[in-house]
């Protein structure tokens, strides 16, 4: 794989993904019993926005940077912004650090909760292991996330949240890998919530995946949230992104209904921005 998230850390897709992730984690914490957070494509966990990669694209300037002065935000977005601010305390107005999904999870998890984070790229996995060295809640694996999801579920904890966030280098073919991994995981660990992030370039690549979730995955309920900055009709750019949530928490659609319009307004790049929230149901 050639993908390196350091070029894209903190962009609009990260804001979308991570604010929803924090909302899902907070929902897990509504019950006292421990939960397990499973991250199939964890990355390095922490990104230096002053690195050569981040400085080259400065995608964070059109993403998280826009939110730092915002107030009266929806709960999940408020938590997200405060965590980013805290990690950058004393750095001035320009961001220096951006937290990946496992680091954000670690900041809101409780002592009794556990996490399994997988990363296949050796250098990224080494950085992830160094970041969580000494944190007994985390188990870090340098291995393929899809294979690990098959081998390591169900965990000891009955409840949990799985984030499937691949680099999508295979484009439409990535959905087939997700479908196979998700079907097996649902059979083994039906009580978990599964959140699948995906890029939006051409709509026709996404429709079959949604149909599969609704009709053949075995899921009892599934919710889809999408944020578009541009029309979904070009394969040459990232027009938006989505999150398919299987077994969403009770009334989580209400949180997303509050969150999505705010994200659309704060992250807009053109007059063609749009949002979408729908339950996936068999035809």
C-alpha cells in the first residue's frame, strides 16, 4: 500500500469521521459495563501537522482548523474540537498535532474499556505501538485489519464498536473486502456497532454496497450519513465521504441530524455542498 494519511490528517473527511466516532463512543459509555473498541486500519495514531507531508497539502486548513473558533456546536463536535484544542495547547493559533482515531478513542475511554488497533504498514504500526506503550487498555497488532477482525472477534467484552476505515486504494473493490469482513464479524459478534467510513467519488460505486447492507448483510438496522462538498459525479477528486453504521445506538440518527448541517456549513468548499441521512432498508 502506498497510502499515507499524514498527507490528509485533519481534513474535512477526518472531521466528519472523528466527530461521528466520538458520538458512537460516548453512546457506548452510557452503560457501566466495559466495551471493546476495534480499529481495523488505525494508522499511526498521532500526526505532526508540521511534517513535510502535512505541510505539502495543508488539508487540515480546510478541515479541523476551520472549527477551532466555533462555538455552540453539537455535543459530539464540541467534544472533538475540545480534544484537538487540548492536544495543541500552547502551540499558538496554528495546529501542530492531529489525533487519529485510536488516540481520540483513548482520550474518552474509561479504565475498564479495552481497544484493539490494527495497522499493516510497519512504520505506522511501530509509531502506533510507541504511542500506546504502557496503556494497558490497548492491544496493538501489526497485521491486516480484515484478517484480524476475523481472528480476534468476539472479544471478552460483549459490547463494542468496530471502526472500519480502509485507505480505499482498491476503490470499488474495497467494498467487497468490507462486505466479507463485516458479514463474518456480524455473525460472530452481533451485539457490536460497526461504523464503515467510505469516500465518495462516483455514486455508482456506493449504491451496491448500500444494497448489500440492506438486503444481504444480516444486519437488523443500518444508518447512513454522508457529507458532500462537491457533486458525486467525478472520479478525479474526493467529493465527499460517508459512514455506514450497522446496529447504531438508540436515537443516534437524531445526533446525526443535528451534526450534519453544522459540518456542511463549517466545511463548505462550494455552493454544491450537501448532506444525507437515511436508514438502509431492503427494497
